[in-house]
């Protein structure tokens, strides 16, 4: 493309009032082209015809996208950039080549090396008698968009931490050209209004929730914010449908476009009902709001060959709190405060010498802000672009503090801590975790540790369930599992996991339960030993009593006693012996319950599975109990067809006996106990219905635990003492058979205990 000298004698107002044109002899009108570039403060400039073929490609375009002018000119810009339009004010072709207006858009483009670049694009038509060309300028906002995402995530984190409401009002013009707003509120603001989260509200809908006495003042503030773009700051009352009037403090700022027109307002709302009563708390809340609402804005400065300020944007003026007229035309080394930073001289000179872009950070003391500065050199000037990164610096400081806190806990080795990726590869761990599994730091650094291989297979489903919970909620509830130790044994642990959304990593905090589990087993073994030691003398006592019974009966037969007193004494003695034997049987049953409970606790309860008709097993058990519980009527309801199951018959009979004994204990003598067997396609269910006092909701939750007895158990002890282990043992036995247990009951209406077993025709 033919190069043309650009003039600097036309003002921005001349360009805005008159369309640009191209002289037929000289090509692009240099005057208007220069003015257009200054007007839109561009990074990269390009020109193309109505077929979108590029005819001009600036040096800034080369720097931004990587293609040289020779590579770019003549190509279709849409294909070159793999252009994606994020938003636009109107279709480009109609807006530029038909309406001859200004086309504005936000674009996502691909640079030469594949890097994604997001730009704000401004284009307008340059006319000539021969052909029309479009002049388009691209302002790189990639970093700004990334910071906005980081800022949004930061605000969300702060919002969760301090329970604030966030709102956003989109500002538009209606058909009559009047500004109006409609807003989106988050869950906290929705809580005040009793509305679903992210509800879309119009102005009028919003004001229905404002106290009638406060509506005029709030509406006045609201309208001024929309019209002028000033900050929003209001304290007023809201009508809570449940709690009545609530005081809220709401603050926000307006974000404008490059023409200074308001685009949207964003802010926060706090419930300050209590703070209204406590002035000190209100001051803290105001300080918190002020800190959160620090805004990020961009500035632009141009410096000429003589190191003089030649252009300062209004956003820079606002950021720095200066009057730009006092800076323009003066040397950057003379005017204070320096807008390039006290240490910026070496960066400026390096950029001019190397003609390479430079990026650095500076602290601007007058405004107490951190700026990220991008310097773009050209042959006749240096262009500065400023981004306010104060909030980012604060986040980095907060991250460092949090990281330091966690690192101290991590290094203290009070608990085991490890992090992994989504493939369960362990990326980092403290010494406590490595000691827990018997691994070395060399194995960790070599990438040889993985949670999946450290976990026994039976915990795989639980791990997957907790991983899903962690990813959805952010954390999971603590749960027990085991890890394999390097020496082969298992280590019981209590684990809790948190998910880091940004890094896609999981952090696990783990407690070693080895000592606790050993103590529990020792306790159960102790109970087992005690039970055995108790049963041995009882067996001897029972045998002795039975022997005494037989000898007493033989004596009564052989002696032929006729004295009534001697006969009565003999009968009383036999009755006492029978009572003693009955008590030994009760004690044996209690000891057996203790033994069963201890076997279950140490996982040493053996089952001998056989194919059985559950009907016969239920019938035989009921018949045995009818013979001993003659004071009660036990009703039996059985199906007509066999009910095949694979069970340990003795243990299932024990479960049925426990259920029926429990029902007999709590049922009045005159009321029957009903035993019922039902079956469907997949399982059989045994029911035991009683007419006793029933169970409360709390009792139904606790009744399956060890050593749990009903509050009125002493009143129903005529069938013998118990330790509160029967239902616990029954539940454990049924679960070992892959079955389930349950109870249905209401206080005063009896109870129906049930257990189910899977139907199986074979034990193989």
C-alpha cells in the first residue's frame, strides 16, 4: 500500500462533525485519518474495502497480532482473525458501507500464534470518488477482561465470606431516548425481597419493596445516578414480607463506555438493621463497602520525541486526580507527580531504544493506587496504557496471608494434608500424610502416589460419591475410610475434602484413626473375654441346679413322704430351683448378646448359609415362642407359596425371636402380637406388629444402637432383663444377609418392626 504523510492540524471536533473522505489523487486524507486515530485512542489500525480485503496494516497491528503488513494486506480480515463478534451496535456491513455510520463492537480474534485477543473495535467509512474504505481501530482489552473475571470471582468470594447482597442495573434508552434501568439481584438481595435468586426487576418493581416514606428520596438518588453516572449511595428501609421493616445500606458505582455514557451500575446491599442501633458497627460496614467498591479504570498517555506529554485521556485525569492542561506540552521529567512512576525513566528509555513493548507496575502515591503500565513505542511517540490493579494487589496480599496460614498448619503436621488433581494423582503432601501411608518424599516428587491405588476397592464408590459432593458444594462432609500402608496393612482415617475451582485440585485433611480403632477393638475383645468368663460359672451353676432338681424329684418318689409339711417344703424347694434355673437362662441370653455384639464389632461373626424356605423358619420360631410365652396370643400370617432365601437359619431365627420377644415385652397381656410374612418379586419381608405404647421419632432413630432401651423398659421387664442389644444385633445380622431393617410407629398406636431379605433360590 502507498504510504502517506499524516497531518496534525485538524481537531477532534472537526472529525466528529464531518464525514471522513479520501482524496482521489493522494489516497487517504491524512488530516482526517490522524484525527480519527486520536479520537478513538487506538492500539492497532487497519483499513479494508467492502469485500473486507485489508489495504492498510499499522505497526501496532503487527505488534498486537503478529502478522507483518506484507502478510496481512490483501487478505480477508474475517478469515485472518477467525473473527467472533461478542457484541456490536449494528451489523458491520450495513452500519459502515450503507448507513456510513460508526460501527462499534467487541471482538474475539486469533493472533498469528493462536493466542486469543479481545478488542474493542471502532470503525467508520472513508469515502473517495474511486472507492470507499473502512477505517477500523482495535483497542486491546484482553487483560481488562481477565481482570474483570478475577474481580468477579473475588467479589463472589468476599460476598460469601461477609454475606452481602450484590446487584447490577443495566442502563438503556427507550424509544423516546429516555434512560431507564432494569436490574439483576443475587441470592442475598433476593433474601431481603423473598424472591428467587437472579430475578430480573424493573425500576417500578424494585420500588414496591422500598418503604413508602423513603421512596421519593431513593427514587431521586436513583434517577440522578442513571442520568449523571455518579456513585450510588443510599440508606433506606425495605419491606420484608416476614420480618417487617429492615434497614439496608446500598452502595454502587456506574460503569461508563468510552463516550462517557452509563452502561450499567453495580453495587452491594447490606442489612444494617442492627448496625443502625450501634454506630460503631455501622462505621465498620461503611468501611467494608468502601473497600469493596474500588473501581478499575483504564488510562492513556502519549509522549512525543521530546519527552513531552502530547495526549492525556480523561480516564487518566480521573484516575490520577490531575488537571491534564497543566501536564500537556511539559516534559515528563519536570511535572510532578510523574505519571510514569519515579522509576519509570529506565523503562521509557528502554522501550524507545529497543522499540519493543514493555510492561511494568508502579504505585501512584497521590491516588494510593497500583497501576499496571503497558508502554508501546513507535517512531514518533510512546503510548502508555494504565490499568488499576489495586484490587488485584489486595487479593494477592489476601492470598498470601491465607496461604501462609494454611502453610503453617500444613508444616505443623498436626493433621495429614494432601492435594491431588482430578485424576487422583497426589501433587503435594506434608510429612504427617507421608508417615501415615509409609511413603517417602522422593516417591511423592516422582509422581508415584495416587489416592486411587492407596484406597481399598470397597471404598471406591464412597470416594466417587464424596468427590461429586465436593465438586458441587465445594467441600464434603467428613467420612471414614482406609488407606493402604506401604507395609501392607490398612490405616483407618477420617477424611474431609475441599475443591479448588480455579486450579481444579482437591485438598484433603486427614485424621489417623488407628489408635481409636485399636481402643474400640480392645474394648470389644474385653467384653468378649468378660462374657466368656461369666458364662463358664453360669454353666456350672445351671448344671448343679438341674442335678439338684433330679435328685429332689427322685427323693420325693422314693421316700414316700406323707407329712403335708414335708411335701410342701419339697414343692417350695423345687419351685426355687426352677426360678434359679430360669435366671441362669436369662443371664446366658444376656451373655450371648454380649458375645454376638463383640463378634460383630471385630468382624468375626461367622454365617453358615443354606437354602431355606422362610415360611418354615418363621413358623418353627413362632411355635417355639408360643410354648414359653403362654400368657400372650401370637398370631401368624404366612403366604401360600414357598419363600426361598439363602440364610443362616439359626441367625435369622434369632432375629425373628428378638423381634417377637421385644413385641411381647411391650404389649398388654390381653392384646395379640401378629407375625406376618410378605414377599414380592425381589425380596421377602417379615413384620412383627404389637399394640404397645409405640415409639417417638427420637426413639426410632436410636433404637437400633447398642445398649439402647426404651425409657419405660423397667415397667415391661416381666419377660426378663435385657441389655438393649437385641435390635442392634438383629440389624447387624440382617445387613450381613444384604437385607434391611425398619420400624413404623406412632406413640400410643403400637409399633411394627420389619426386616427384609433378598429372594434367592440358590446360595451359589
